C-alpha cells in the first residue's frame, strides 16, 4: 500500500491551509507563497478505525497548516515518514524511524507501549505519550465481570444451559465478593478505576505500586471529558481509594492477603514473569487470579500447574502468551478458567477518549506546553 494523502477532495495535495478561505480575494502571488511554505505540523496516522481522526485533528488545530498522512501499513510506513514531526499509532519499524529525521513526538494509541519499544527510541530526543485514561473504565468493568463470573460459577451454568441440563452448582463452591480483599498489582489508571468500583461493592482493596503510599497523575483530567465518571474532578490522592498502597518489594504480602489478585501492571523488563510458581504458591488456595496486563508478565506453565493442582481456585485471563492462544493449550480445557480474547480495553466510548487525549496533547504540543501521559522510555511506562 502506498502512502496516500487523507483529503480525497484534493487528490494531489496533502497540505491544508485552513486560514485561506475559498473565494477570498488574494494579492498576486499570495496563494503561491502559502502553498510553498512548510506546514506547521506534518502528522502521520497509523490508526484510524472509524475514519474520523483526520477531521478531529484539523478541529484541534483549526488555525494551523497541516500535512496529514494516513498510513495503516507497517511495510509502507517508511515512505510516509520523511518530514514527519508527529506520529500517532502503536507501531514503528527501525527503517521508518531512520526515515523520520524530523520526528519529535509519538502519541501511542494504548496505555502500554511495549510493542512500540521494540524499536530503540532512547537514542533519539523524542517525546512519547500514551493514552492512559482511555481504558480504565472498561477494563475495570471487565475485571469485575470475570471476578463475579468466577464467584458465581457462571461458566458451569452456561455449560449446563447449552446442554439443557438443570444442574445447580454445589453451594459450597459459591462465594461473595463483598467483604473480600482485592489485591491490585499495578496502580495506574486501570488499577485506580478498578479500586473505585470494587470499593463500591464493599471489597477491601490493597494495591501494589512503584511508589508506596499512592499514585497521582501529573496532570488533571480533561475538564470537559469524564475519563472515569466515578473519579473526582481532580482525582485527588489515589491512596484514599485503597486500604494500603504497598511497594514492589511487598508483592508476597499482597498475594497472601488477597482473595482476588488482579494484575494490571505494564510489561517492562521488571515485570516479565512477575507471577511464577513462587508467587502462586503464596496465594490462598481459595483465591482467584485475574490478568488484565500482558501475558508475558505470567509464567503460563506455572499458572496452568497452579490451577490444575488446586494451588489457586481459578483464573480469568484477558491476555495470554502467545496470542492467539493455540488450540492445544491446556488453558482451554481447565474448568476453573475463563478466557477472553484480549478485548477488555474495547468499548463504545473508547475511541472518543483516545481521540480527546490526542487532541488535547496536539494543542499542548502546538503551544509548547507539557504533554499529558508522557512515557519514561527507560522505565517502559
């Protein structure tokens, strides 16, 4: 696929000069001078599933001249990159990075940046930001759905329903979430959104975070967009959401106290196989493990053994390794496992949140202001 300009009404031009009104009188040579000028921003979009992003970008910067290229193919991306100053998307190849000598800022689509960081960006003076804040609500709801389904043994009920068999679940296997302890590993946007909702159903919440005592975003949420309708207008002190925020060295304590453990940690060198045989052995035999982070943060063979041997009671997994999960994986057949196909982050309002964060950052970038959700490339989040 070749690089193609967005504006179909101007088939041979990708530059746009919104300050020039059609039909307005111009001095001789004025339009020529404008067209020969470089655009204020050269933007490449590698993600635009609903086809509305170009108009949203123009609306965010209505008084700037923009060159916008929509290139959804990784193979063709190097052709689009010369002159690019802003990249929106989750992927980048080494060849595309070499072609992007003018690149200054990358806005990712997701909160996790592990895919993007497969390319070495640390040698370049680049700003990288993510869309943290766009996924907390739906991933928190997804985690709660898996927790409720395990607590009420819904997979067994659905199996009986499909077989037209009336088979009540043994009462001793059912439990309530109210009054139980939820341990959240990773206390960013998703972890905080989950904590708000878990507290609402009467759970005791503890969390693990790189900064013991709390986690506060660098910038307040957009004033005209409720990224999480349950959050305070300024989000306040996140430590107030939980009974205790523990440091990374206290993972074992969290595991031993929790009736449900939810992994919401990003994938970084420090979190690869964070959950292994030793960690599952520290959990209660009645506890469930929910993975909303990345499959690579878990030793999957160790998890399978823990589920088979009754070391833990059950698991709800939105992510696995590899993905797609191969048909021969034992996880498919385990009766105490619920699998979803890595769609916890999707919802009917996801794109609006992603695009609002990008538009806000576009305006900040244009004005030379600090960007929201800046990523530490060395830390990986």
